């Protein structure tokens, strides 16, 4: 049985006080209300990590939104995996569409980040997805498969087993437009088949593949009921404790 994971990506939101309040609320409600075997990850801005790590427990884990490709050195403004580990981080989001678009992150660069995260004993949440134009042009399946091939398929099967995939159609992120359950399930199934072509059915069937893109309490039950969708990478809905909890509780 592959792990079900719902991760909240706070992006560049919440000052320290607001972040600590939100983390405390989520942790307490998860403890009281969430009975399913789901792992919850709070992916906070860097300044929150150390404080939030002291406020969460049990099913709630800590995630970072990015890291650098080097272990240490003269890289002003960057954060290393060892720093993240020392703050209590378990997961690191890599390759989010915003990082690709605004900061020029390439598949080759992300392969380096995947390597250093895994070497450090943390788990990457590797994001992949297409723009609306790429979908309309009919290249979306090949493009997303290629993102996995170029950033992940150099890994051994043992290393790949520690990777979480997050499919995020870029045209649905923060737009209020969600992929239909048919569109989401179709892409998830294609990704799982692509993983199987490299690593075999066993590894593919054990790989957690999340959906990300305007997922909310209303559409989460239908999305999470799809056979190849194993949770979500949640943006806007993770900034309100009640909404985020209701998304988490959609996992059965």
C-alpha cells in the first residue's frame, strides 16, 4: 500500500506569528480529527522551519520549499540540505512550476537538487506539469514524461523509492480552475506507467503521486478517489487550517 501524503505549500505567505498559529491549529486538529493513515506535510518558508518543527508531531511532518545544489560554501542567500535537516525538515519541494518559471530551474539543475536531497536523507517532492498551451498543442504527456526522465531516471530503484511525485497542471495553479478528475487520473496513470517502464511495476505501484492545482475541500474527495492519485500538494487551501484539514480528511 503506497503512502498517502497531503502537503501544504505556504509559498511566500505568513509572517512568523501567523505561521506558528497556523501550524499549531493544523497540528491540533489533525490529532483530534484525522483518523486515516495519511501523512501531512507543512512546507513553510525558511524562516518558519525551526519554530514550526517544535509545534508539530505525529502525522504532521515538516517540509521546505526549495534547497541549493551544494552542501555549503559562498552561496549568499541559499539554503543547504544540512541546514534543512538541522531544522527538522523531512521533505523538500523541488521543481515547482514557479521555481521553473521565475528562477529558471531546468531539469538538469533539478537532477542535482534531487541528488543532494536524497544524499542528505530527505525526501524530494518532485513537481512536474504542463502549461495550458502545451496541453492544447498536444505535447503535455511527452513533456511531463521528459521531466521525470531528465531529473529522476538516473537514480537507482532504491533511491527512486524515496521520491514523491507531484503532478501540477500549471494552468490550474492558483487559477481556481482544476483539472477534471478524468484529466488528473489520466496523467497520473501515464506517469505511473512511465515509472514502470524504467523501474518495473513494483516500484511504480509503490510511488506516491500527488495532485496539485486548485485542490480544495469541494473537489478533493473526487480527485483523491481516483486510483492513481495519492494525495495532494495544496497551495491556497493550506493557508486556512479548516480548509486544509477538510482536504486532508478527503483521503479515505
